[in-house]
C-alpha cells in the first residue's frame, strides 16, 4: 500500500539532504547606518550556518559582505559638504541577498545609488580604498549590474566548500 499524502516518513528514493540545499536564498532588507555591517555579518553567519557550510566559507562570506555593505553605505550616504542632510529618521535602503547554488555562493548587495563600484589602487599609506581589492582577491568572480528598478547591485561569487 502506498503511503498517504500526509505521511511524513522519508522516502527511500529521496535525494540525500545535502543535495537539496542548492538553490536556497536568504534576503535581508537593511538601512544605510553605521551598525549595518555588523548585522549583515551576523545574518550571513546565521544563514550559512543553517546551510551547514564550513567555518572558512562562512568567514570569507562575512568579510565580503562587510566590505560590500560598507561600500553601499558610503555610496548612499550624503556628502555633508555638497548635499543637505536627509530628513530625520531616513536612511537609504540596502538589501543583502545570499544564494546557495551548486558549487558556489552568490552574495548580492543592492542600493539606490546609480554609480558603479570603482576598484581603486590604494597606496600603502591610504587608510581606505582596499575593500573592493579584498572582494576581488576572495571571489571567483565579482561585478555589478543595474536592475530595471534603479540603483545598482554588486555581486561576489565564492566557491562552496563541502
């Protein structure tokens, strides 16, 4: 007799749990605030832990997320010298999307600023400007695109270690 439709027993023909993990997505809406990189790293850690990824992969993803989120905050925050302050309580929206795909993890950070990220060659005395160099060094691939809704999305692809 075949099992009932509401039977929760595992099927003998079901794929192993590991193979079902590819294709998972985690999405988080954030605001461009000074504490946002911390919360983005925590979210990344929680999602990748839930997907049972190794600590090294999680650490790499957290570092990339931190750099991309920080760049997004800098891009969307008004320059006090040239732009008026936004209304009180306003912070530009930023989104973080993590995608677990076969053999790779895709990290996407989207914001409302239309300018593309610029990979700069920070000199040895520079205090900033190394974030995208780090993203480039840790990624299999990285880049950006402009969604039809406006703004930009910067992405990084890292290897998924078993």
